[in-house]
C-alpha cells in the first residue's frame, strides 16, 4: 500500500509538470529505484561520477565541498524535490563535491542510462527531463543571486521561511557555512532576531 501511495505522489508531482499517458507512466515508473540512506550518510563522494537523478520522497540532504578544517556547504535539498550532482550526471565526469543525508532519506532514482531510455521511449520523457533540469537550475540561480544580493541574516531568514519545520533538523555549523559566516556569527544573528 505504501509503495502505491509513493508512486501516486511521484506521478502527481510529474503531472503538475505535464500530463502523463498510462504507457509513459508505466515505462517511467518501472525504471525507478528506491534508495534509502540513514542519517549522515554520504550519498555521493567527491571523485565519483553521479549516476542518478533522484526524486526525494523524505529527508534533507546537503551538498558540500569537503575541506580539512571546515566543509563548505553550498546548498540543501528537501523532500519533494529533485536532487543530483547534475553537472557530473550530465557530463559523466567526477563530481567535485559531495552529497550527504542529514536525516533518514528516501530517494526514487533513475540511472543515467534509464533516463536516456525514457527520453527515447516516451512522449513525455523530454519534458520531464527539461523540468527536472530547470528546477535544479532555478535552485542554483536563486542561491547565487542570494549570495550576491542578500546579507547573511537575510539568507538565514529566507531558509527559515522556506523550510521552517525542517531547518531545525540541520546542524547550525552547516547552516552557518551555507550562509557564508562562522557558527559564532550565526549565533549572533539568531540572538538578534529572536
């Protein structure tokens, strides 16, 4: 029953992008692989080639560049979004960053080859691929513009406004890295706004 509910949720999400014929849905859904990760598991290591485009059913992940002293967290992803080291996925080259689950995370993934098959074998495949890549691009563009235009306090408030129930599950050191300040600076911001 649970798998039916999840598949229905994924189909509804995709149909918000474009209508799916039953045949296209059968091809698409037959390729989905369920992957589950415990809290704090590296999903993709730097140096690996990303082989999955995934829809996150549950969880929170962070994208980061590993450093000896402090990792550089540059984005978070939350449930009901697509995740991937998309540049590595597209170019078939090693990723320069890592993806880690911050909470127990469930992904429904397509391999690179399966996505190519969906593009070739379905009417809707190209549209779904385009929307997934556009969603990833828009998230990156929003982040870049925020880094250029917003203060650290505004970046924190934006993250808190967008995901208030989930942000409490992210360690403060990752949030500080994400908004580009030290954990002490984040503590000052939090004291000021509460």
